[in-house]
């Protein structure tokens, strides 16, 4: 398999963790989002991924976009270890935590959105950082409530094995720390992030461990 | 089952279509996002859904948030008719189309984001509408490419039966039309939206058919 990735992309980071947890080796192909006018916008990359976003996973003759779809694909084609629980209610809970990050938080703070705020709406850096922190506060705050209010929360987001929710949580916390967001009201988020990062699968997927990191 | 919904919510609209396609009856509970300071922000609603977003599906003693997690839950607990194909590559394709809308398009244009742009960033209505159309152009444009470039596209997004991708597409096209977005370069999107809306399951889920519509 080949993974088109950018070291700092939160969505690519999720997929790197999933591949590592499943023990799948892959070729790392860097797509630099800032250099060369944005390598993800090139015609050749768009042929693989019309949305012009990272990551793209190539498995044989199939090219797949969208990190959450890729992770579910990996879970279906390489079921051990499972990234989702077996019961439908548990699966819905894990997907809901993951989507609170992947749908409600991260899309508001990714690079193309921040660029639009700056270039088109002419907002200054302070307003841009406040925007970033606002959506992190809301999104990770909702995740904290989902974790704090449920007996299903364990060492990780759902029980004592890492899964889909954890591999969304860790990259989002990484982003939150980069922007110096206040996580003091989110003890479960902070605790689970730390537990995950002790695992080699998460550690080796970290942005600063990637071949294209700066 | 009970569905906490707002007639115009794109995420709730998706779940209404899914419930209808599966022939599941449910009690409709309106949560008005604009009245009473935003009913989704009330303490009682937050107890059900800490993210303070619609929809929430209540099935027995379980309350589930996040439209995409809810739809996968319905597909697992009521598998007929299936909303995802059987093969992993097909499932990944359908999920990727759905997430191009649910992660990359809709979150940028929902009510709380538009409010932030207006109240905090003080942008005028013209700039707000341009923002809206920009993300629709990119998001539905990517969907159009995914549809146009694949032999798996049929009468609907994937083959000739409606599924997860279609029930994200129709609410997003509804929103696009409300904001007068130009869809002329998206013939597959327009064609599939029309085919879907001929089906009763989609028609009965439309915003103007809901008990809380104005």
C-alpha cells in the first residue's frame, strides 16, 4: 500500500495510526501542502483524489480518499485488531466521538479554511487563532462530555483497547497544543491522549517522526 | 424511536431519509435552532447530546448523536434495505462521497459557523454568501468528479439503489439551491438529486414536509 500524506495533516495522521495498529507496512509519499503552490492541487494528485486533500491510500489498483472511509476500509479488510467494537451501540458511540472531531472540529481549522479567513476575509492572526481555539473548545469540549458521562469510557475512549475514536482524538489534541488551546477542563481527553501516545503505533505516526517533517 | 430534528438541518434531513428508506416509523421532536435562544443549547437537550447539535436519535434507552454514526447504526440494526454496498471497496467509495459532504462541505456552512462569521468576524452578508458558495463549489465539485470518473456511478451515486452517499447529497443540494449556488457544472449531482427526490422516502423527509417547518 502507498499512503499520500503530509506530516502535519490531522487526517493523514489518523490513517498512519490505523495502519500501524494493524501492523500494515506502507510506502510513505509526501504531498507538501505549502510548497510548489500546494502539491495537493496538482493535476496528477487530483487524478488520484479529486477533492485535492490528503490523505489518499492506494491499495493495489484502488485509490481511496477521506480518512474515515479509509480507516473503515482497513478495518473491514484487515479486521484484527478491530478499531470498532462488535456491538452496534458501541460502534455508534465510537463513530460519534470520532465524528465530533472529524466533522465538527477539524474541518473548521484545516489549512484551506485558515487561508480563506486570512486571504479573502482579511482577518488578522489574533482573530484567526481565536477562531481556531473556539472550534477546538466546542469540539473537544463535547468529546470530554461524551467521555465523562459514559461508563463505556476506559483507559481509551471506549474500553481498554485503542480504536477509531482514539485515532481521531490524538491528532486533534496535537493540533490543539500547537495553537496553545486550554485543555485544563478536559481531563479525560488529556488522560486518553497520553495513554495513546505511550503506544508505539501512535508514537511512530506522530508528525515529527514522518519523512517529510521539517 | 424518537428523532430530535430541525426541519432545515441538513444532518437531520439525512437521518429522516434513512429512517424512511428503511420503513422505520419514529416520533418527530422539533428542536428549534433559532427560537428561545437556540433550543439545542438548553440543559435538557445537552443531556441527550453534549455537542448541542441536531439530530439525536433515541432508540429505547440509547441516545445517539452524529448523523453519520446514526445512519450506520440504523444500517447495522435494520440491514434491509442496505444503505452501503457489500464489498469493502464499494463501501469505502460510498463513505468517501458521503464524507466529502459531511466532513468537507456541510460543517463549514452550518448555522453556528455562519453566526460566528457574522457576529465575531463582522463580515457582511455578501461575504457570508460568498463563503457559503465557495465551500459548496469545492465540496459538490469534488463529489461531481467522484461521480463522473467512476463506472460504479449509476442512477444513484453507487449503482441503481439509493444509499448513504445519496442521502448526504440531497440535503446538500437543497442547501446549495437555497443559497443560489451555481450547479451547472455538476450534471451528475443534479441528475442524481432529481432521481432521489422522486422517491417517497426522500420526498417525505424534505424540510417543507416536516411538522416544525415554517
